C-alpha cells in the first residue's frame, strides 16, 4: 500500500534528496498485524511506474487497514 508523504530518499532508485519531496511511504503488514513503513518511493519512481493514482491519503489508508485487518501505528 502506498501512503502519500514527504520523503528524503527513494529506496527504489537509491536516490537521496537535498530536502523532503512529495513521494510515498510503502506500507506492509507484518506477522503481528501491524502495518508499517518498509520503504520510501520518490516522485520519479511513482511517475515512471504509473503509480501516482495508487497513492492513498492517510484517511484512505486507515480505511484499507480496517478492511484488510490489523492496525496502523507507524507514521
């Protein structure tokens, strides 16, 4: 799941930014049920892979977590 947010790096392109840029936090559910950030995606990665429409707001992520189960604490 992709959560909109500011990122300082893109893990996919191994790129560091000089300051925060609008990108996405990649969330995954662990064995305990907690959803947490596992990687950061920069704007270039999102654009190059046609993922801009897949980035969710925090409210949308919270709804998805409710539907899929588990809980979300890490911001």
